[in-house]
C-alpha cells in the first residue's frame, strides 16, 4: 500500500493510550485487512494482517 493510500485509511488507537505521546500503535481496518503502524512514525512501513489473523491475535492477547 502506498503512503497516499495509507493516508486515506481511518486510523485509530486504543482509548487506553492517552495523549502523552508514549509508545502506541494505530490500527485501520478495510474489508480485507487490518493495518497496524507505529503512531510516532506514521509514514514508516506498516504491518498488514488478514481479518482472520488479526482476530486470532486479539483472542490470544486478551486471554486471562
């Protein structure tokens, strides 16, 4: 995905992140993928996951 295309995505970060500028990631979703980037370096390369891969990761990360 080009930088221009990336700029069109609706990026958001967790409500737990706050506005202090700490270490955060931002996420944007499309029908086919979930995009993840460093909030401090938004123009750097991003990670892209399938919806299923992201759902598996979130399920694992939120397990007690």
